C-alpha cells in the first residue's frame, strides 16, 4: 500500500453524485449533522434535517444559507419515515423512539463518517478509535503528517466533521477520530490505517450493559480493511489482545508495546522508541517526547506508527514528536502559582483516563474529581491514589462513591459545588512543589455544560487566584 501517494497535492478527481433526488433525512443538527447536510446538498440529495431540540444559531444559519429544509424541537414522523436513507448523529441512541420506528420500517441508517467516506475519492484515511487516548493520538498523528508535508486535515470528533471537510475543503489525507457510536452505523467505511488505542469499560449504557457489544463496536474499525491496509493496536492492552482472534482481520497487523522488542512494529526499550516498518527504523529517546507520561508514550508510538505507514519520513516523525503541544483540557499545563502547578485534564471523563493522568504525576498531587458517575469502579486507582494523592477535592452534586472509595486512604477530602470553590480548596491544601490536577473520572453534566465548560471554568478560577 502506498498510502502516501498524492499526500502533498490537492485532490481533484471526479466525485460520484447521489442518485437523482435520493431522499436523505438527517437526525441531529450538530456539527456532524450539518456537515453531512452540506455534503448531501452538494451531491444532489433531497435533504431534510430534523432535530428534537433547539438548533444552535450558527448551524441554523448555515442550513438556511444553503436552502436545506429543517425542523427543530420536533421529529415529524411522516416527513422522516419517507426517507430512502437516514443519517443518525452519534449522540442519538438506538432506544430513541424515532430511531425505533425508522428501524422497524427497514430504512437504512448510517453514520456521518460512512456518508463522508462515499465522497472521499482517492484520499487516504487514518482512523483512530479507543476508549482512552484517541483524541491526543489523532492530534499527534495530524501534527506529524502535517509536519511531514502531507496535504491533510484532522476531522471527526475533533475539529470539523469528516463530511464538512470533504464538502468544503477536500484533502489528500484525512486523520479521523471516530467513536464507537459512529462505528456502529458504518457499512463500507474502510480506513487505510486504523488505530485502536485500547478498550476499557465505557458507555455501557449504550450497549445494553454488555461489554462484548462495546468491544465489537470498537473492532468495527477493521471490519472492511483489506490486505495492504494497516491495523495498529496495543499489544499490552489485555482486552484488545484477548479478543483479537475473534475477528477476521485481513489487514497488516502493526503492534505497539512496552513489553518486548518486535521485528516489525513499535516498541519502547531502555527508554528508546523504535518504529520498525518495511525495513526502515525510527529511533528516539522518549525523554525527548514533548508529551510526558506513560500513556503519552503509547499515544506517541501509535501516532508514529501511523505516520510511517503513510510514508512520512523518519526525520519528520522524530521532529514532530519533539514539538507537539498538548491539547486543551488534556493534561493541559495552566499556570504555576507560588510553586504550585495547575493541570487541566477535564477531558478525563472515565476512571481509566484519570488513572493515566495520575500515573504520569511525579509530584504530590491534590486531585479534583467528581461529576456524573457512569458506574465507576474506582478500585483500579487505589494504588496510585495511595502513592501520589495527598488530598481529594470533590466537584459534583453527589460525591458519596468517591468518599466511600478513598475516604480511608486520603486524609484530606472536601466537597465543592463550583470550579472556583474547588480551585480555592485545592490551593489551600497545596504546598510549594505540589500539583493541583483536575482529572474528574466522571462526566460533567451535573454542574457544567460539558467537559470543555468544566475545564474553562477551572482555568478561569486558577487565573482568579
């Protein structure tokens, strides 16, 4: 596979168009729904967008500008059920009553990444999924490819939707972050390079509380891959490896690991990263990684592996791993106040993400955590909390499980109801040389709009100290 072909030039091949006035109904008018609507209108579909809630003004303006019919605050059954095909936004669950009626009528349901894939032409795709690390790995992969001269875009759950990018500014290479919800409704979507960072329990409420359903969803990323495509996976992830043999994977396997040397793949040994691919090898000291922490070493291996798989030159891979800047709300360095370091990891919405954050801490830590508990099992954090955490500041409306889990091992615990209260309490507990880490292990919807709002309020509270 020569995935790098045409990576540095624009893509202008002929593009297939929709069947004459094929009717596409789009459920949800967020970024993915409106992006798909723009692409569908461009390709000649009869498009209708339906959102059960209020549509944001910027998205509504786009729909009107492009003469796309829509409704908000309601799903009109007769209008929706005459569709030839329905594109469902990833936030809408299968238990939604309208989705049930669409399924019952046998109308095909697809995701936005599936729709965008139809019109990506000869462009190549690196797709990244996984419970933890996918956003950082996506951004890091894009940074490496961009640094290496590729004509590329970062799309999906980060940045523009895939469909919007294809419609408005097509590229030779798409680096796509994909969630399990998006993978649930694919048919032909086939990435040239697929990355599965890891699999841990998450979103089980969407999968009938059956872990195997969630695992199957994640492995959907390789369903359509063919020989010559590449599948990058973590050899050290127990769930991934236990289930790997259950899927008929046709693509070339490219493992990453910290446990042994590999003849081909990515591994870390004696503090050195090795990327081996087609007889070539990239080497660099992990101390030179811009991102710190063991979890970011895995992210770096995955991103580096994907980049060499699309023929980015090794010197560009090495340089990019040294220059990448961390993302907002993901182990984001905020400021140092009187010797106390503040880190914003608001994106850590599950226990495993917080575990990785704590694992990278090298100073005594005051941990701010809490929010909407998604059935969390905090036991995996016990050893790290005992070793590294001197105080816990709870930020949520119901903190009972946190107190039950850590009350006997952390001497200082306090409940707070706002970001400002949490920051003030954490700073009170901190001494010079400590770290205040916001890494909630929970969703944010009890006190905040989303994890970005939570992180932004945290950063503002820190600046107000």
